[in-house]
C-alpha cells in the first residue's frame, strides 16, 4: 500500500492551528466551534494577511513569501524546530543534497564505538536506521545483530513490545521518535525508503498512525529516559547525539549516567554481565 502527502505544509499548519485556542492568542472564545482550534480567518487576521491568501496557502494552491511564513509561525507559536520545518517545506531553506538510500557507517565512528567500552553507543543513519553499535548498547537495548538487516531500525524497535516494556515513559519516547521521522520527511521528500517505513509502521501500530497525522516535528539531540532493564534494573540515563562532520546523516548516540549514581553503577554491572555472557555482540549493518 502506498500513501502520499501532497500538501505537507498545509497539513502541518492545519494541525498546529487546531491545537490553539482563541484565548491562547488573545481572542475571545466566542460561540461554540464546529472544529477545535483557530479558524483560518483568525490566523490570517493575526498574521496580517487576507483569509483568501491563507486559505489558498493551506490548500497548497500558492507559495508564501518568507516574511509571511515567519508571521504565520509567530501566530501559531511554533518552536524553533517547527519554524525551520515550515521554511524547509516551503522551499525557503537550502535542501539537503539527495543521497543513495543505503548507508555505510563512517570508519572513524566504527573505531570510536570499538573504543567505547563503558558507555552504550550506537550510530544512527537516515530514518533512524541502526548502522553500528557497541556491545553495551546491545546489552542495553537489544542485540541488533540478531535482527534481520531490514529490521535494524530504531523507530521499528521503539514500537516493539520489548521497547514498550523497557521505557518507563514509552509514549514520550515513541512520540519523539515519530516527530524526528516527520522532520526527516522534510529533508528527504519522496524517499522510497522513508515511505516504506512509514507505511509499515502505520499498518502495524495504531499509535504510530495517529501520531504521524499530528505532524509534530522535533530535532532534539539530548534528553533523559528512565529504563526498566531486565538485568540492570531501573536506569535513569541521559542520551546525547553527536553529528558526524563527515556525514551529517550519521549520528553517534551515547547513553550516560553521572558518576556515583545508582544508574552509573547499573551500567557498570550491565557491562560486566555482557562480558560474562558473551551475548550481545558489537556490529554494523553494512
């Protein structure tokens, strides 16, 4: 089954205005509304453009100027990631050069993974494909080497039963993953690989299907997650994402805990367990 999204910008703007109440933008609530959020004429008035102009923009019938897009972003209270996403969808930001679908981990990142023995680390490529990992990442998240290459994808893993049990706040982690994929959709419009991934996850998981249609975007590179690990117990870990200078589409993801904390001790225990078990192995997808 193939799906298309011919009007990503309009769908995104519509989803964002549906989340705002008149009161949140300084307008009276007025009568009961047939649909949630702001009306098109209200967005147009606040952005100082005509209702007809905004309607045609949201319907994908015209292209807006950059100043108009900035005004609409202000009215809809878009954050930095969302604002950049709107500009990119409208073709106001330089598009990334098109790449081949198949990626190979950068050699220097592979060497770095081999030297990281006390920190879970992995390399993610486009569309959250897992390109490489170290033994501790496999012990923390699951042995990627046991998965078929086509399933070595972090988004797929997040929507698996194992991850739903592993993450204490699975919904937050899953929503962030969907938002990051939505951001990638703007960078890689028309990619058959991304289309296939979105279609597969939409067919398999109703939560993914619902959250994908909300058009939320995110490019956050740091955060904190609590994991209920079956071997190491409860781990509160900070994750950080470092982008490779040689290939911006490859990111090194690190999971750490402050020295002396129970979570730090838990990672040390997990590393010791992984060494003794000789089970998860390091590897790469290519």
